[in-house]
């Protein structure tokens, strides 16, 4: 049992924004059992002093590729098509399963150190990401990427791998699953139909890239006579709970479909800017009541898995592109990185808020840092001035993964050594 004492807590307010309240948080068996007053049978085995700390829900990275940290800083300043097809995909072909394990551990170091407690991951090497996640204690939504024109040309093998991974790890309480057709341009029509049906039969959500680049949209119109979103909707994909990553280039009908089918849009501002793909119409998505969550994408396209950095981008770029300071508020950014991400992952009943009955996925922010001084608006500070490394303590389901900036479940030095050896083997690492 843990008591976080005298801490400033970020809570949802009646106007659907946020408010701050100084109180105590009581945690038992991995859950928040009370705010303010200790339950009668509560005896704190550990007391954390929350003075000069801010407690908020752990951040939810709604879209990433954790293993791709091994490609960080190696294929920059190139067009999206060259980046993907000439550089990243050939490098991916050289990876072995163990590389994905070490790359994922590196991702988890960065995510935990910057306050992420849950991430939705699309990967290629089964069992490696969940293995790393279980060892680490972080919460993960695992999706094996699916590609192929038909079942016969590798599509069935990838589906079999996805379900094998699900069966191997489905008993782990912090691991959940979705099916992940990579994109309309990498999956054939009949294959997408099969995936949609398999997701429905097994009560699994869908994780997919959609309308990321203009090239993708124009190709879909040429090949299918529809936008990517119209196309996958016509195949029944949206009959399942779906997280659509990117959604940068949307038509009026795309907006209508996303709203009607309750699709969650995972916007990835840094990655979209880096690859020159533009900006998702987040203000319009929010205006229409579409669930907007926030992701970093992989470190190959973003270079960073820091969700505080991503919140800052989300809040600023839409003000700049709209030439209007009002479309996306600090509260909108925080909600996208917490409760909205939890909803997209199908975990709203467990995470995304600090309140009694929820799992204790909590981060503590050190307010004795430049970003939070003077104490004018901590909510603004979280988005507009925090860098992520103000995160002091991280817990998932009551288990402490970092305290006083020291990781408790990962050997950082070993991970850094291993990923640098991988980079050298791939021919992209520097000999320093």
C-alpha cells in the first residue's frame, strides 16, 4: 500500500478541462482506492512526499514503433517515400528478433523517463516487445504489423504470428492487443477484409496508418476511386474499434466517416512535420467530437518518444497554421495524451484519470524546476514549457518504475551498449 502525501493532483473539472487540488492519494493492490482520506483498513507500507510535486495520469503514447529506436537519427532530411522505401524498409529487413527486444527496451527507457506509462505499438518481430514490456512493468497495447496482398503471399503467416503472440501473452495484466493492418497501400483488398472479420470474431481493435501523405491519398483515389478512409470503411474495417494513425489529409466525407464510426485519430505532429507530410486537422476533428489522441510515431521518423515534447508541438502548430491562438488548448493537449489515448486503447475503465477505482498509473512532476516557476499556471506549464525530464516518479498499476529519476526495472547502461552494437552491425552506427 502506497500513500502519496500532500501532492498537487491534476483532476478533470466540470467544464471538461482540468483543475488542481492538493490532497493525498491512497493506493492498494495497484488501484487508487481513495483521494483525501485514507480508507479504514489502510496502512501505508510506503509514503511518498508529494510536496512540490504534481501528480497526473501517466501519458498514453497512442501510436509508436518501439523497436525503431535502433534507427534513430539515421535517415533524416529525406522525402517520405525515400525515407520509407529506400532507407527504413531495407534496414528493417536486416533486423533479427533480438534487435527488436533491445530497441524496445531503449524506447521504454525514454518513455518512462518522460512520463509515458502506456503505449500502442506496431512491430514486426513477435514476442520481443511484450517480453520487454513485462520485464519493465510498463503497460503496452501490442499489434503485430500485417502486410501482404493476399493470405498466400505472407499475409496468413503474419496473421498466424499475431495470434500466436496474443496467445503467448494474453495472461499478462498490463498487456493487451489489437490487429494492425499496416496501411491500404501495403495490404490487399481481400486481406483487409479478412483482418476486419478476424478482429470482429476475436473482439480485437484495429491499429492502422491512414492518409499520412498526399502521395498515399492520390494513389488511393487512382487505384480505388476513393480516399484511404473511404476505402477501408467500404471493406468493413471500421466495424471494429479503430485507431487511425496520422489522418493528415482528410476530405469532408472522411470527417463524416470518422465521426459516424467512432474512429480514434492518433495524431503524430513531430513525425508528420519531419517527413514533410503536413498537419492533421486536429481543430476540426475536435470540433466534430472525434476522439483525438496523441502519438510520437517511431524514433526513425520522430527521433524522440517524448510525449511532453509532442504535447508542446500539438498545442503550438495548430495555433500557427490557423493563425489563431484558440483552436487547440493546453487542456486539449493533456486530454489527448491521457484520457483520449486510454479511450483509443480500450482502457478507459482503467487508466487516463486519477480517481478512486482506476489503476494507479501515475506520474509525479518535480515543480522545483525552471519550467514550473513561477507558479502561474501548472496546466500551461505541462504543455508549453515542460520538457519531459521534470518527471520524477513513474508508477504503473502501483508498481514504481522510476523514483527520483532512477529507473528500477531496466539496466540503462546495458541497453545503450546493446543498441549501439546493433547500429554498428547495421552499418549506421558511429565509431566514437
